[in-house]
């Protein structure tokens, strides 16, 4: 498998893994937040993964316009961590599907050498600065998977099985 097809698979992997760990949750459970730790809601984590994909992968790496600018105020960096009542998990996962199809279409239209090119990392954390597109994908996809791990921990605190058991 070439690098571009691997990235396509990994983009869908983050979406599908996030969907899988949330499959047994309703919207009210996605809004729940543990009281004894400063943890965001599960739904916030899902929205944050989508915002990360939209800003870092879709806009910065793929150079497409941001698809869901309205999500940034709810799920961007340093937001409150709530999953607002104006969203549902079904709706938010549909947005993830739409976003990934645009990202994948862009990826598959490129040559392998595109991954070696630099992209605009202004405003990102220091460890993400000065990276090429390939490294940017690795950082963004890893960040998304890290948030699926948070979802599993929040599910445990909620009293739900972590892997749907």
C-alpha cells in the first residue's frame, strides 16, 4: 500500500474508532462530565477530533476551506469541554463522514512527493512547528486517537464498558 492510501485508511480509522467507542452511548451520556476531575464530555471529544481534522488536516495540510467553522467555537482548543444540547452524536458523526470524504478526495489527488512539502504550522504547538505534510498527518491522527482513549476513560467513569462490553 502506498503512503497516500495508507493516510486514507488512517483518516477513516480515526473516524471509525471514534464511532465504535461511542456506539453504545446516547446523547445524554455524551454530555455527561465527571465531577471529580476536570474532564471534557465525550461529545466534546468527538467534536474536538472533527475540529482538529478540519483545521489541521483539511485546511492546513490539504489547503481546503474549513468545512465546519461553526464547530470551532464549541469544540476548539480551550473551549469549555461541554457537548451542547444543539448537537447530537448522529449529527456530529455525519459531519465527520462528510469531512473525511473531502480529505480523502484531496489526498488521493496528490503525488507521494506532496507529503514531503511543508505546510503552514502557525499557531500550532511548538512540537508541531516546521513539519512537512506527512509528519503533520501523523501528529493530527495521533492526537485524534489520543482523544478516543479519553472517551474510553470517561465511559469507565460513567459506568459503561470501555469497549462495548
